[in-house]
C-alpha cells in the first residue's frame, strides 16, 4: 500500500476509492459527464482522500468544493449523474437521435452499456459515503455536513426543459438493478428529446461560431400581447405547422417600432417550448453563417425558429446573400425543422439611395431596374409577411387596460386612460412598448406610495 495513501483509513475504503478512480478513467463515450464543475470536484475529492497530507487540509478543502458545486446546482450527486447522461453529446447520443437502436453500431451500444455500469458504481458513492471517508481521514469527531435534498425524485436546475421531470427514463434508470439494461430506453429518450445544448436549453444564440445556451429567456407570454390578434393567429398557425412536421413558412414581421413584433416571437417559446420548440437568436452580424447554422440543426429532433431582430441590409452585404440562400434554397434540400422569423421596421429590407436609381450614362448597367427591383423585393422571399401598423388611440388604450388588469392596478378606467395618454405624449408616442413602460412605471409608483403610507401609519400607531 502506498505510504501516502490513507494512513488511518481502512484498507477496504482505499480499495473502493482505487476502484472508483479506475472506473471513472475507463469511460468510453460519456467522459463529459465528469468534466463539469461537479464531476471535477468529485474526482479531486477522491484523489484528496486517497493521497492526503497529515493535517488533511487538502481533503477538507476538496470536500468543501464538492459540496459547493452540488449546492450551486441544487442537485444530489445521483441526480447530477442522470441529468448529465441525458444531456451528454457523444457518438452514441448523436446516432440515437437519427437511428433506431437496432441500426446503431453494436460497438457504440456496448460502450454505452459499459459507461452506464460505471455511472451506477459512481452513483453509489454519494455525499454521505464521502462525508464518512473525510471524517476518517481528517480525524474529525463528526462527519462533515452532507449535501442532500429532501424532495423526492429528480431535481433539475433552472434552464433544463420541463420534459426531463416528466420522462419515465429518469426514474426507471435509477431503479434498475443494472443500468446497462436501460440503454434501449435511453436511446428512445435521445430520439424524442435530443441531447446536448438543444435538450438543456429552450433558447440559444449563435455567437462566435457556436451555439450558446440562454439560461433565462424572456418570459413574455402571449396573453400579455393584445392589439394585433390577426397577426398573432397567423404566426401561431405557422408555428404549429412547424411543430407538426408540415412545411412551415419563413416569416417577416415588419412595422412600427414598439408594436410587439419581437415580443410576439419570444412569446412563442413560452407557448410551445415544452413541445420541442427551440428559439435560436442570430444577430445580423452573424447572418453570414446562416447556411452553416441550418445544416447543424438539420438532423436534430427539435424544431427551430431562427430569430433575427431588426433586420436590414447595406449594399453588397454578405448577410443578404446568406439569408437569400436559406430563404430560396440551393441544391441542398430545405431543412423541414427550421424556419426564419425576422422582424424589421422597414418593408424594403435593403437600403436604397437616390444615387442607386438607374440613369442613362456610360458604363451603366443595362438592366439596372431589374437589379434594383430584386433588392427591393427581397422581403417577398419570406413566405409570410405580417404587417404591424402603428397603434391608434383606441388600440393603445386597449393595450394599457389589458396590461393594467394583469398587473392588478386599482384605478378608475378614466384616470388610467388619462394618465396613459399623458405618458404617450411626453414619451415615445402610442405603441405597445409605451403601454408596457407606462404600466410598469405606474405599478412601481403605486406600490412605493402604498409602502410609504403603510410605514407612516405604523409609525403613527407606535407613537
């Protein structure tokens, strides 16, 4: 036995730690499960328990890091392993999204079964076991505080989709005598819900050549949006086409600023996010990568809305060419699980100058009018165009009354509408955005005044 090994621990504990370390090192496909903060903290703790200084400070610090990592995720060690297995991206999970288990190479299936058995061994080394080992090594009178959750079943951190809590795969895998027997159910799960970032996050953005998960997407709901019901109905129907596997149209939402175009698109995620819909935000500066983005999404089981906000182009813009390829297609078949929803304040998406208009001169393009019309009609390449006109007074007040009712503001309609019109005059004019800003301000102001009144009343009673 190594002279640096657990000098005061039992030989059996030392042997168990050696076994766990070898098991972890033997992973074939799911190495990423132990490469996050929690996994690294777990491995570091095993190493610290096995090779510890006489005063055991390193061991105690390693346990503290492990405890902190689990507490930050609000997960038990066993649940952490399961959620990481469900979201891991590797050759088996990518195959399982496209193929039935019988069509997956047997070597991948066998490797997955091996890794599942490894994780079953690791899951038995929970926080309570580790705490006892640390107590032995550090010569503590009592074992360190054990991290645990009182709730039964799987607890998932914010940002993971709701289906995880509802999937029978999660509970059944934990209850199997041999986790390797769950490989078929696991493959079905990957086929249905996907894996990696697209299983973990409902909202993402393309940034620096890769997808980045958005843990806290905008929570705007459809019932908060009023005044453009026909546009909303058309967009909902098209989105349902996408989710059902039918051919959905690319959509341009254009019109007045503050009319709720962007909010409507973001609200779709909260309406259909639990139905395998994902929203991918792509900035105009990243549109040149759009064909690559679509190709990466093609074989993924989720349905994707590529959201481009405030779209417009300059002359000879590479983004214009990339978007044109996606809207019109090329030799590559169109991806049926991806649509583009773009918003713009401009009906003609490419800026036109008087100098661009053709005039008879030497070396001028012979068919210059055709070129200009192609640019100006670019918006027609969207299959569906929804127009959002500026809000008139009636529509503006309708939005204000609706939002005020949702916010629980207790004012007479006459007083509310008078203040709303005054706000619109002094600020950004009549629009859905202005209505939202007014109601938010009014709610905060009324709340502050009520608190001041209550505090003053309490002070007077005490005095």
